[in-house]
C-alpha cells in the first residue's frame, strides 16, 4: 500500500466485507436482531488487538528475534480465539465450529479485501 487512496479503499472494502459476512451469517442463523451487538463486539475485538499489535510489529521489525515474532503470533491467535468465542456464543455452536467460523470470517474479510482492492486499484 503505497498511496493514501489504496489504503483507505482497502480499509473501506474490508469493513464492508466484515459487516457483510456477519450479516449473512446471522441471516442464515435467523438471528439478525443481534447484528449490532455482534458487529460491535467483533469490530471492537479486532481494533483492540490491532492496538496491541502495533508496538509489537515495530518491535518485530526492529529486533527481528523469535520472541517478538512469537508474541505477534500469540496476539493473532488470541484475536482468532476471541472472534471464535463470539461466533460460538451467538450461533450456539461448539468451540471448534466457532474457530472454523472465525477462520472463514478472517479469510473472507482480510483476504477478500486485499483481493478486491488489488483488482480495483491494479
């Protein structure tokens, strides 16, 4: 991401994909009445872990040791588990299914956001 337009458009696309995935999941589960609560919980968890990741990313790029990358991996896995717990609770499924839903959510939102933005901006 070298320019401002590309950065802003990718964040916008990722947010739309996040909300679309949550809406589709809740619509299929017939629990759309909880959309605002679920979307707020997931986006809050992502933003909170992103705030924790920022200094660790700086530490990882400067220090380049195994401890910094290990800490980064732990926080990423923690984010995955938090979102999985939210899906587990709202969809009334087991832990493994919640983690699978969380994985699909992360792949769809971030992978899809990157793919769509790459397609649009070239």
